[in-house]
C-alpha cells in the first residue's frame, strides 16, 4: 500500500477562517464605528489589514467576548 504524497492538500483538512468587516462587528456588538475602531486600535480586538481594509477573524471576536465575560464574572 502506497500512501499519497505529503504535498497533497485535502480541502476538508484546511481550517476555515471567517473574516468580518467592521460594519458586521458593529452590528454583532451593537456598537458604533468609533467604538469598534477603538477596540482595534488598543489591541483588545485582533484584526488583519488587507490593503486598506480591516478584517476581524470570527475567532478574535469570540475571544474578545469570552475575555469580557470572564472579566465581568471576576469583578
């Protein structure tokens, strides 16, 4: 039995990274544009820049919400 070459990529094995726009994050958090950009600027919410566009990974938004919940629970 011969195994396939290691260079073969299986699409189902590739993790999917969903990216959100700032307006999508605004809607999900029910915050204004300035508030979302403040979170990005201070590093509280991770993002990537593609050209001039900012994109926020859904995992980063989930991590941000989880961290805020933990902070409030500890207070």
